[in-house]
C-alpha cells in the first residue's frame, strides 16, 4: 500500500524535497496560525465589549 | 409558510450566532479527518508522476488552494449581490468574514505555484495569463479588505466593498479559462467532468484535500463572522445577553 521504501525516501521526495516541503510547510503554518489569530481576536473583542456594556449600564444607572 | 419563516430566522444574527458556534467544532473535525485521509492517499499511497516525479505532489495543496481562492471570491460576490439587492445585515458580515481566508488561499496558490514552477519550468514566476490573473485576485481581496476597513460606517463599507466584489468577479472566469483562452506556460486543468488525466488515487487524494480546505474555510469564516456580529450588534439585547456573566 505505502509507496515509499524508507522514511528518508519520503523526506527526499525524489530530489524535490525543498519544493514539496516548502509548499506543505507554509500551508500548514498558515492553516495553524489563522485560526489562532481569529480566536484571539474573538476573545479580545468579547472582553472589550463586555467592558463597554458594563460601563454603559453604570452610566445610565 | 413555516419554511419561509425559518429561512428568515436563520438570516438574523441572534439565531445565527449560537448556531454557528455549535457548527464550528464539527467543521474543524471534518477538516482534520478529510485532511488526514487526503494526505495519506496523496503523500503515502499515490504513485509517482511519470513526467514530474515526486514534485507533482504539490498538486495536493496547490489545486485545493487555487479552487478555494476562486470559490471564496464567488461566494463573497454572491453575498455582496444579496446585500446590495435586499439590504440584509448578514450578507456584509459574511463577505467580510470570508475575505482574509480568501486572500490566504490566493497567497497559498501563488506560493505553492512558485515552488512548483521553479523545478518544472525553471522559474518562480512568469507573467503568464493564469499566474497574473491569480495575482490580481489576491490584490482584489486585499483591496476589498482595505476598502471596508477604511470606511467607518459598516453599512456603507459593505456597500462599497460589495460593488468592488461585483466588478472584480469578472476576473474569476478569466483565471479559470486562462489556460484555454491563451497559450500559457501553466498546464491545463487536471480534472474534467468527462475524463481526468490523473490516476484514481491521485484524484481522490486531491478531492479529499479540497474538502479539507473547504471545511477549514467554513470553520474559520464562521469564527470570524461571529466576532463581526458581536461587534456590529453590540447595542442589541441579544449581544448583551450573550456577553453577560453566566454566574449572574
């Protein structure tokens, strides 16, 4: 089933290792970092809005 | 009547917000599963390509990223059209939620394309119709994000951004058909509805990776849409209820 004979064959990618892993590496990085950034933004927005809402309700009381 | 009512209900942020929150983990799980299956088939099982050797394996991310970069733009243009025609609140939020992911997909398409072009064509970049129109797509995404970010009033930002999206949509068929219309260095399409030039394992590996990218895009866009919703609807009761401490 598995096409490769050894792990080093797999890493070498028939001499195209730099190009193949350069593509997959950057893609993996992007798809790992983007959700983290989005989740952080959401957290920051939530706490900022919470503070705003609390401040507004205090000023109207 | 009842169905109609439900459809409108989902278009309201107050309903959409908790629903999207429940859906996101499932889309993440689907993305991971499709990705593992696709990588297994593409990177471990699929045979080598008789022309391009192992370098062809870049296809398993290059094609999904390129497809998504075009699909996401079409979906954004669809939301823009809905927003401009019916003045719905949700459409502008959806378009804005999708834009950064679309830009990243366009970037990944160009990046993996450059890393594929270097060993196969001997150059990272050529001003060929396919490559140039994809670069324009990246600029359209960046232009849309810059334009909507520069306008303070969100409804006006949606309108201006929507117009840009609708004008720019002409670029998508140009990208797609560029390899047919012009004599390009870029190879023709690998997948056809009638016949495909790829081995079966390669084709399935690529389709699984495309599904992985799709699910990823939906998950991230929904996450971003929820943040935009809270921000824009901050004066409404449902956001206040949502943000209130559950202890009280």
